[in-house]
């Protein structure tokens, strides 16, 4: 393998590849984006192809995976579609919407997507995006996807070792020791590679370690002896650093039941729940208890119920009716609980959902929950934009708040005189958005509304254990502090001197 030499002061691209899904690649990449920025470089993240229902709107109004938006924020730069040229948004167990360069490109079955036919056209799009990014930033911090040793997908792979070869990146293999089998997964991931790709793997990072780090000293020596690749660090498991998660696998570990003595906030656990990062701030507010549930009894214990976003609104609405959650939400509203719908959840709370073009399903009209005087018509075009807005819920607050929209569908009032929830600032003036039926029943298309302390205080109330004073500091300030904490944590447990030697093209 011939690697291009680095000029003095430059760093070669680096890829964080994984032994499997959910090993922590995204957070490790975010940490290094922050570390490189702290050390005077101009890093940018890149993931050729991402599969996630958590997405984000770029400043230009395009859609990318949430993980790359987080990594860009850690790097201190605006997010851009070149950081994630292909985003796959699952719509069922077998199909996904393809978002190419930030715009919907179509829907395909998994089998059709991973066929060889047409693959090179997508690969060319990926390479063009990388080249544009590499002209503006250095180093590029690439992230792999899933396991790098999926031999059956090797010929059609766009995101792992073929991308590392194109970028001439040094590869660091990330392994999750918490799930067990770390020796087999590391050894297998390396020795199932071709000789050329195996040579490109320059280091191993063991992630999510619990216990005394000294107990793994022999493990490090064994791994290095077995693989010939240095173990660059053993990063302890951490659960008190608040960084947005992307993978829906994370939902498995989240709280599922109400507790006594706190304000209970229930998020309906939809099968196709999207953008659960909307709730990150409340998940870590010690004054409330946020949990995810599709259990009718747990819904009945909630003080606030949130109907979240969904990639397949009609299918999830049908499931809510089948499992009794729809009726439980209506009963909760009648007893005085606060109900908030966000994006797809906002659409579900209306009188009806129409889909004349079969954009989402074969059902042309579906009755909603009937909690809001609105109806939604699904459209072929997706609305994706960042927004600044004022809340009508606060008697038109003077404060400008921040959020973003990612949705398909147009929503209109079904009753004259119905009240919007927000006013969005546009070039043409203030535009009504959302719907507020009562002080306890409302819906909005705005993701990130719960990142704004003013709205949390309205939704939950100020003072006592019900207040949101645990997060009184500006949310952006808090997020930056979390990135610094993450960087400090990784820097403390990874041999950064050796990392820099590798990325400067020196012998490993």
C-alpha cells in the first residue's frame, strides 16, 4: 500500500471504523473533531452513507444524519450535505427513503439498493462530496458504518474500507468491550480484510470499558501480539456526558416507566419513531422524569404526553389505535394532562390525514386523534429548513427561539379562528405555525423546540421540582461544554502523541 506523505503540520484523513453497530464510533469521531479543533486544526466529519431516523436540517435547508450534524458542531463548523451525501431513512423492515445530497431521491427495497447495478453512480456522488469537503477542511474525520467485516457486502460497500482507500485514510478500529467478545471481534474484523485493507488499519480503540483499567493491560498486550496493530487507548464507559445519540438501538436502554415524586413526561414509543434527539434535554433534566412507552398503564401516570415524530405516520397511527395508546392519550387529555405533538405526532393529533398521492401508504384518508382542529395532506415534496420563531403559547414572547423542520405534508386549520402555536420568522414576515387548541393541547412541526428553556418552562412550569432550572444555562453553551468534556475524556485515555504520529505519516 502506498500512502501519500503529509506535508509538515498536516494530518492525513482518519476513519473510525467499527467491529459492529453501536460500538460508539459516532461519539469517538465527535470527540476527535473537537480534539483536532482544540489543537488548532480545521476538521470536518464525513460519513458516506448513514442509516438513521434521526436527521437534521442544514443551514441551507437540506437533510443529513444527526450524527454528522453533531460532529460538525463539535468541530465548530456549520453542517453541510457533503458531510453525509447519502442518508437512508427506514420506512419498513425492507424499504428506506434515500436522501441524496440532502434531498429525497426515492424509496428502494434493501435488496435493490445493495445490488451492483447503479452502485457506481452513487459511489461517484459520494466521492465528489468527499473531494469538495477535503478542499475546505483538514483533517477529514470519516466514520464507518456497522461492521467493517461484512464480506457479503464488500463489493457494494460505499462507506467502510473502500471509502478509506479512496480518501487514503488511516483507519482506527473501534470495539465495544461492554457487549463482550472483544478479542474475537477485533481479531476477526482485522483478519477478514484483504491484505491491502488490513495494512490500512493503524490502531485499535477499546470503547465502553467498565471497571479498573489496569485489569485490561494484559488484554492490550494480547491484542497487539495477535493483530500486530497497536491499541491506542481504552476509553471508559461514561453516561454523564450529554451528546445527542443517533442510532435507534439507543432506545432499547432508555427508561420505560413512570416514577413517583417527579413530573412524568411520557414519549409514545412508536415503531418508526424519528428524531428522538428532540428529548435529549429533558432526558437529562433531574427535575423531571422522561420515559418512552407504549404501555397504556404507564401513559395514564404521565403529567405530559408527547406524540413524537414518525417516518411512517399512518402506520404508527394505526398501531396506536391497535395497542390502545390512542385511546389512552385521549383519556389523559380529558383528565387534564398536557399533550404535545411534534412533526408526525402533530399530524396524528389532527382530524384527518390525507395521502392522495400515496406518498406514505396506500391509505388515502385516515382519521386522526381529533385533538387539534387541523388536517394534513401528504405531499411529494419534503420541507427541510432551520427556523427562528416566537411562541404564541407565551402570549407572543419577544424572545426568538431556534429549531428546524423536516416533514412531508401540508397542514391547515379545519376551524375558523383556530390558534397557531408559534410564529416563524421568514423573509416575508411572521408565518403562523402549529396549532394550540388549549393551554394543555398543542402541536408543532418544529424539531428542537424542547431545546429552548422558555418553552420547557411553559410546558412544565417554573419553580420547585417541576421547573427546568437544572438547564438554566444557554443550551448552546451547555452543548459546547459537553463536547469539551467528551474531548477531555477521550484525550485522557487515548495515546494522542501516537495518534498524531500516525496521522502525520510516521511509523506506527
